[in-house]
């Protein structure tokens, strides 16, 4: 490596101190530094249990009150050093809606897990007519989607200065603050304009966009004065980005966010390579100047020469999804169309789930609502997402029913049918094992539409009458209304 | 059988845990550490919701002088070379090579994770295969609209896929051979494949019905009928090994010069095991892997991570995983968000469906997919354009995005 890690205090290259990756830190390493008094103030049974959960990323040091006292100051500092993620965690916004970005420990999700799902900010600008601006703020706040029982929503508002006028910008920020509690990103290159905007949201701790080659000193002063995190922007100039990052950090602005430039289309290869390069240096080579959250701005596709709005939205959607996969810790988007946002919100939820978590649920029989002897009996596989999807549909439709969950080794219905894990025998065994016959006064079983081909064999193997249900559980309510009568 | 499968998956899950836990698990079920003991079962693994505060810079930061000018810096990527590479596999054969295709498609050859390093462009760009079915199958309306007039004629359908949508390959799904469906016999299946071979000059992928016995019978006859064409037979499985039909297909593929697609369900140990079985019968250059593609919203993250793991392990030297990989992006259409009419704020399914397939494909594109099975023309076009774009490494003009802060839109 040609680059030496810097020592921020002296400005001299420090001796390379190889940090341990989170995967190399053992509970013992942590335990040695803990108070070892088993006081249980953390609600764990002892200090070792706490240290195990700490290295698993399930609790934080703040959960250990004694370590925060003067007595353990040195150990506390060492623990902070030991456990700090290679990508800094930066928070903006205030109150319960504040968002934390970055805080990543690993390059690839399967190495550990990703923390802090990337917030999606939607833009607006200060020349929008008042009503249009207020409508947009309202829509941003209200847009949501219910996905396997969770509410997915948008997380922040980026206010852009189109007017290049400080007063106009200040007014727009004021209006947004009055209408929404969402965290803000103030976007302007002129420090005077930025100061006007900041003065209108002193309590909100917005993210400042952006320090550049020309304005970095004034922006640094504003960030320090208003105690706000600051974006460092140097589109596709990685050397400049690094210069700015080092200089601003030396200046005393520690909560930095990096904008290496988002360029769709002809710049997509370079964009993805730059995001990947920064994250790789941070997580694999512990380069401190790369260890800040990354800002992706898919809305830049709107500045090109393309005219068709649907094409622009399409390009924004693919740029956003690729950046979510490739290390963007925060996104600024323009499209408010559900078909653009839905895949981003779902994919974000998905890649931030813990890959160490089982992909399957326990097989067994589940009762929903208040089933009686005439209630329908359904069957499905024990793939976690299959189960959660059906569970959420059953609950949404207020169905009273039994759901038999067959052990398919965590495979979905389609794969389990293809792989013969979900077959006539496994269905018949499930019915017998959980004694379903004793719960209802009929012998009719609804199987998934995707397992239709099993109906004949399953009837033979189980002695139950098989009713082929819908291919997608969203159709269950209607199916049961139309087709279900016990003993039919 | 389901039970043993489940245990294997549990073992697999454990492998992905933090190594220290693995260390604790080795051999013993209970560990004693100084004044502490615990049962392994007590370890609950949850989704972490918060993270340690990052104070690592803080210590060195007490007193400093504000710099007046920018520190000069250079960003350099630490050079990383991987000890191994992905095998290259060629599909289709020209007349000179013993087949009848006008061109062949070579996939694989990767020497580093996809698109991680601009200085290492892909050796072969990913190839795109478009589907045809040998019988009418239920398709989402948005897909059906594009192919309605050719749906009853696999040869015509294949021709349209190549001429109109630019398919690099065509997949012929012999859905009708399913014993629980029409149970079409191998001879009929051969006639269908032959008709498609006559209709188009690109390499073919032959899709079975999923029954380990029937597929073996059908694949073996097709392998002989299309000798030398270097078809990709989709797919062979561990269930075939259990049903003792794997050898028959593998030998037929070797004798007649075809390539096998090994299909396993999101489980790398199974993928390796299947490959080991196949090495007994044919050279590794005749094996492609399908590690399973799940729809966005229904577990795509499992597919993403399994592909990242497989590729990384392969490049680090795991020879049993050094095969090109295939992804059925069409599986994206299994997600209800792709095909269902939804409330107006979620947009029309005419756009939602194609973007679903596109994002499904692009996500796994980043994980290194070598060959895609796709359906919607918009998804195909987008992927093809991006394949070209991601190979472009010319410097870009930053001024192209300069105005996003002040643009009035």
C-alpha cells in the first residue's frame, strides 16, 4: 500500500496499527476489558454474556453503566477503540425521527451483518410554489408500504437551493420545518445561502451539503458553529475527495459524509467502482480517510438530456438499487412514484436483515383469530418469508383459520415442490403429527396454488380432501369467501 | 429426508456466524471461561438495531490547528489479486465444432469480484437467454402481452426472442413433459427442441420439468438427438443422484458434448457436493451452477449473499465453486409486487413488473452472474445496456451532474 495511515494529531504518518476486524474480535478480548463484576445492570446474566452480545452487535457499550464511570475510563477508551466500526456512524435530524448512517463493520453482508439501513431522502427546492412544496412534504411523510407486517417509509427531505438567494432558501427551510419532523439535508454550494438555511432549523441538526474545493473553509465553520454533520463533495475526483476529507477532519469536523459523485448511464461503472473502492479500503484495509458514510444521489440522472419522465424514473430506479447494493449509506432521490420507490424500500429492508438469522420458521400448527371446528385449514412450507407473507395476509384479512407449517428445510413452496420436500407424504405426516383432525369437524385442506400438482397424491396419502388455493396468499380472503364451506 | 436437509441448513447457518462463536461450538456443547459458564443454546441471535458509537478518531484529536489550505492527498486502491479464477464454459457449437449454431457463447473467466475494480474488466460479458415454453403456461399479463401471438409455437417464439429482443440464447422449457401435467414423451420433447434448433441459430438451454426420473429420460434422448450442439441441460440435481438417474444424464452429456446446469437450493455445501458427483462423469468445463434466484421481496438477499459467498470462495481457491453461475431473473415475477394491481400510489404494474425483473437481475449482476434467464424486453434492454456501460472505464465528465442542486424540476 503506497498510502500510510495518518496520525491526525501530528500530521505525520503513524505506524500502521493493524485493527482487528469485527470477525476477529472474540468475546474474550472484550471480556478482559469489562468490569468483570457481573453486576447485571445490563440485564445480562454476567459480563461474559454481555461481551458475547457486544461482539455480535446486539448491544452497545452504553448498555454497561459501570464502564462509563471514571474508574474504568482507560478500559472504556480501549473498548471504544476495539469495537469502533471501520465506517463511522453519523447521525442527523433530531428526536425520534433522527437517522444514523454508516456504522458499517464489513464489506460483504454475509461476513457479519449490515447496520443502519440507508435512509432515502426525497428532494424539493426553494422555488416551488408554496402549495406544491407543502403537498410534496406531506406526500413524503405519508408514503409507506406494509411489507410482511412492517411499515416501510421514506426517511428524510433534501431541500435544494434553486434560487441562489439566501432569503428564499431560508423561507423554504422554515416552511418545511413547520410541516415535517423528518431529518433535513440542506443543499447549497454558497455558504451565505447555507447559513441562512441553517439559521431556520437550529434545533434540527440537518446534514449540510456540501463542502467542495472552493467553499470548504466556510462550510467547515458552519458545521462547527451549528454542530451539524457535513457532506464532502468531489464528484469523480477521488484525490480531491480525500484531500478535502483529511483537511476537514483536521479542521475539527469529525462527522463527515462522502459524496464521490453519482453519475448514471455512462458514469455508472466509475460510480460503482468508486463506492466499492472507498468501502473496500475502509472495511478490508482499515483506511481511516475512507471510513465515512457514503452518499448516493440517484436524482442526478434528472440533470441529463433525457426528456421522457418515465425513462428518467427508470434510470433513477436502477441507479438507486445498484447503489443500495454497493455501499450507499444514504440516498437522495427525486421520483415519488411507487414503482420507483417500492423496490428500493423492500431491497433496503432485505439487505439489512441479519444473514445469521434462520431462513426458516419452526414447523407446526398455528391458529389465527378464533378458529372453530368449521374453520379452514391451510398448509404451507417453513420458509421464513413464505410464512411471514401468509401470516401478514391472514391477519390483514382477519381470517379465523389454522395454518399447518410443513418442514421443507426452509424452502419456499415453489422450490420445495420442485425439490420434492413439499410432497404428499410431508403434508400427510404434518396433518397426523399435529393431530389436525381433532381440532376441526371436517377433513378439507387448502394447499398453495403453486403446489396444485400435489393434490391427487396428497388426497390419497392423507385421506383429506384437497382444495387448491390461490397461487399468491393475497388471494386467500377472496378464495375462502367464495370457495370455503366445511366438508364441501 | 426433510429432517436431514434441515440439519444441513442449520450447519450452514452456523458457518456464517462470527468465527468466535464457531470456535466455542467446536466439539463441546458447554464452555467454561474463568468465572463464567453458559449453554450454547442461550446465545440468541437477533437483528442488531444499533451500533457502537464511532469514537476511534476522538483520542488523537485534543488540540489542533485549523489548516489554511488543503492537504494534498491521493486515493489509491490497495491492489488485491485473487489466487484463482472462474472456469470458462462455452455454450453452443458451430458447424466446424460439430454443431449447427452460427455463434457460440462463452461465459465465466472472472478473476476478481464483479465490478469491484475498473482495471479488471469482465473477461466475458454476461449472456442473456430468453424463455419459451412448449405449452401454454400462466404468465403475468404484462409478460403475456409481448408474446401472445407466438405462445403456441415454441419455434416462432424462439425466433421472436432472437430477432426482436436480441437474445444471446434461447431457453426451451419442456414444461409439458411433467408426469403430473401432460406427461409428453421424450420423443415429442426431441421434436420440439429440434424445431427450435431449426428456427434459430443461437445456443439453446433445455429446461426440464423438475421430476428427477422424467428429466433424466428426456435429457438423455435430447442429448443424443442434438449431438454436438453443446446444449445447456437445465437442470441436474442431488435428487437425481438420489433417484439414481444422475449418471445417465451426465454420461449422455459427456458422450454427446453438452453442458450441465447443477441446481441447488441456496446451499453451498450442496452445490459443492453435486459438483463432486458430476466430476466423476464429465470435465468441470461442462458444468454451470444455479444456486437459486429468489424474487425481490421474497428472499433475493439470500440469493445475493450466496452468490457473493460462492464467488469469493471460488476466487480464493475453492475449486468446487469455480463455475459460472446462472440466474433466473424471471423468478422476480413470483413477487406479488411485480404482477398485482395495487393502490395508485404504487404505480402501474406495466412499469412495476418490468422494473422488478430488472432490479432482480441487476442486483445479482453485481454479485457476478454470468448468464441470465429473462423475459421482459425492458429488463433485457436495460441489462444489455448496463453490461456495455459497466465495461466502459473512460473518465466521465463531472460537469454532467454539476447542476443537480439548483436544477428546477
